[in-house]
C-alpha cells in the first residue's frame, strides 16, 4: 500500500449542530454538506483553477450513483470528511488542495465551517457485510497523520503537513493554493503543527467579496450554533482572510 495524500476535515460547532437541530433538519444539512457541497466544490475548483476533476463519494457505505470516480475519493463519518488521492504525485497534491480551498469556501457559505489538515501516508477503504448491509471504513497512517494536525487550530482552515513535499519535484504554480502562514493555535496544541495552510480566501472572495468579522460570525452561528465560545476562531479566521486579501491586492 503506497502513500497517498489525505485530507481530514471536521465541522466546527458540531455538538451544538446536533443538539439544537431535529433529526429531519440534520438530514437536510447532511445532504447539503456532504453531497451537494462536494459536487459544487468540484465544479468551483475547476472554474477557479482551470481543471474539473471527477470524484467518488462513499457515505456510510452507499456509493452515490451520480458521482463519478477518478481523481479523489471520499468517506464520511459523523462530522468528519476524509478525502484521498490515487497517488502521491505533486499533481495529485495540487488537485486535492484545489478541492479543499473550494470546499472550505462553499461549506462556510452554507454555515458549516471546517477545520482540518492534509498529510501523507497509507490509506485503505475496507468494506465488510454487517447485518445484511455493506459497511465501509477507512484506515491507514495517512488518516492518523492528518488527524494529528487537526485539533487545537483556532480558526476555520486547513493546514498542510510539510512531509507532503518530501521526495516531490515541486514547481512554482499559480494554481497551487498553499501559503506560508503563522497558524493560530489555542492553549492545547495538537500533536503536530504546521506553518503552511490552504489559501481558501482566494475562492471565498469570488463568493463573498466583503467578508468581515460580522460575516464570519453570522456563518459560524447558522443552524442555531452559538458563537461566544468560537470568538477567537472567528476573529482568527477573519484576520487570515484579511491578510490574504491584502497580499493579493498588493500583487495586483
């Protein structure tokens, strides 16, 4: 089992999302979150970066018939989205980061901000019959590695493990949405930290040109989620967006 690039994302405010919404409301949210948002993000990434990768999605063991399999693979479990590439080439890493930038922007617009990481390692989809139904799970060092970067980040965003670049012939590409940034962490830092992050603001600016603290607070608080405990995350997210927009304006 050779290494692949693995994305691990969690929904911020998931406990409140579950406790403050009915099962029917959650079902509708999940349909938007893990089906329509993924498909829309694929199209958005293609428009933003000039490429349209196909994708496959696995939701609780049921492969959606209207989504094709090619460059990216998906698995959903509770509030976690795991995606992985088919190989460990630089091109594959670029495609995964492009999707991530688009996905973070679209899910934020839907009121479902995420936090996570991209790392590298082995990953395997396992499908086993249970009670007459095919159940699936994903395992491997790539999932563990990406997960180790996720907790403790005080923002909505996604870091990139520097080991992703080991052994790669990295070229300068304008369509590679990864930047150096001092990622904000809380008092309890994760097992592993990174100083590289997905440049999702370049996608969000196409959807919401004037995103300020008030906008991020509104999006964090949708679906009856409270925002008081997320104040630092909201402010850090808005600050990151502002910095990236200022850098982009300076270049232009």
